[in-house]
């Protein structure tokens, strides 16, 4: 078997496992596949080649585990009581190393072919996932998805999935709406960069419609932002084509009408199923009517920063960490629920790990915005993911979100490895 075909089979299995159920208690399908694949690749005595981007990404994800472990040992934290937290910090590095091992065996053309393959695979998998979401909306039932959800149950509020359902937010196999929204944002990104690879315009826009429906059903702010950004970019690209060619060809007309047809079609589906979550979706846009900046932030972040009581816990936790353990954080004994990527880094490894995370964000921003003596240009393939990571990070821990973080890490690994420097 060729190295390229082997890589396709392994990544296909890995991505399928992302959508797999819990197997034994807290053990998920993707965990079995990831660690089995990693051990197998290590037995092959692999060699890994790095460029600057790859090395920096590995340093960040590696620090997530090593510095947290150091912090825990210094503070005498019983690490064996926090196996789940340990696995959360190890898995991102293992996924990244699997990607780098596979990519190091391929030439540049093979890397590009493999990248196109995984992008199309992401689009197809999330499109199929939308069908499950539509079924759960029509039946208002998610019991058939129970094997895919975490078994953790809050005695007062129930599971995350059941609370989301009570608010008419549908996430399919994903445990929470933001995870689903982040996943569909990555799927939209994948569609944008591989849409020319589909054999027909009909298939291309069918996938797009399915992705939009699935993302909107989660009522996730990150997806709503991303879809508006993507539509804006698509409109500008089409306008630029008109200006450059001064003509409108048949393919352009078909594509334009297909794009416009999506809006009434999606609206028609919403009306057909009488989705009561539409009101909640529209409330996301109500931040434009806020009286001040604080009000806008409250609406956009669900009160995570400016709200009182439980809704304002992010600021409170930051203050507590800065007071009691600013340098080391709490190690693996971090606060139980962290609805913010920056707070998560602070909780795991204090200001040190938070600084490493911020520096990685700046590195990604530097890859996204290229400034020369004559002009400023935006590298969209990095810029989109930078925005997704930043915005999603205000509502969830992006790189330790288990299922979806796997896809994000693999896509970023490919982007860094495809760079020649």
C-alpha cells in the first residue's frame, strides 16, 4: 500500500471515529483510534520533519500537557485523581504528532491531495450529521443520540444536551451547541476550500445547504458569525470576477441563483418544521440594539463576562487565579467547568501557559495578515481559522473540546506543514 493511500485510510478512520459513540463508560471511539494509531506509527520508527509553523504549534500543544503536569507536581496535586484532565491535555499533542508523522512521509503534491481529501471528508460527514439533527428537530427527541453524549448529569439541570434541547438548540451527536457550531464552522471552511472539487454545482450547493441548516440549528454564535463572514467574502469574490471580466457567463449565473436560492429554502425548512428555536436565533442579533458596549458584550457572550452570579464566573475565576496561583494555575485540579479558552489556559498553567497561548494566537495572526513595504494582504486560509479560534475561545476551550478539536488540530497541522518555511 502506498504511503498516500495509507494516510487516507488512517485519517478516514480517525475522522469517522470523531462521530463515534462512547464505548465503555467515559471512553470514546476516537480515543481508541487515536492512541492505537499513535502506538502503531511509533512502532514503524517514524521520522518527523518540522518547519517553523509546525514546531511552534507542537510547542504550544506540548506545553499544554508538560507545563500543567509540572504545575500539578509542584503543588502536590494527586494527578491520578484527574485522569480525564490529563487525557484532555495529552490528546491534542498525540493528534498533532499523528498528522506530522503522516505528512513527513509525503511530498508536497501528495500533501495537497491528502488535504483536499480530508476537507471533502469533513464536508460529507457534517452533511450526513445534519440529517440526524433534522430528524431530532422534527421528532423533538434526542434519546437515540444518548450513546454519543457524555454520561455526566447535573442533578439539578440535567445533561448539557437535554438543557440545549429545552432551549430548542440541536447539536446532534455533539454534547453542546458551541461544539456543534465550531464543528460546522470548520465544515464551512472546508467547503469553501474544496468546493471546486465537487463534480456538479448541484452537489456543491446541496452540501452547503445541509451545512448551513446543521450549523443554524445549534444557535451557536460562532457559526452565525462565520456564515455571515463567508457569505460576505463570496459576494465580494463574485463582484470582483464581474469587474475583472466585464461579462457574466452561464456558470456564474447558475452559481449566483443557487446562492440566492439557499436563503428561502432554509427559511422554508424552518417554517416546515415550525422550529421554536428561531426566536432564540434571532435574539443573537439583538446585540445591535443594546444601549451600551457592556450590553453588547453581555448579549454576545451570554453574560459570561458582565453578568452577575453564575453567569459572571469567568471574571471571578480569573481574579481568584491571579490572587492564589498566578504563575502555576491549579494544574490538573482546575475549576470543573471552563467556558473560555483563555481562562482554561490560566486555570491549567497560570500566566505562563496563558502567555504561551496568546503568543500562539499572535503567531497565527502573523500568518494571517502579511505586511510588506507596499501593501497589507490577508491570508484567508489562516485568517478564517484565527477568527474561529478567537471567537469560539470566548465561549469554550477550543483545543481540548475532544471531538471537534481533533478536526481543528489536523487542519491546522496541514496548513503549517504545507508552508515551505
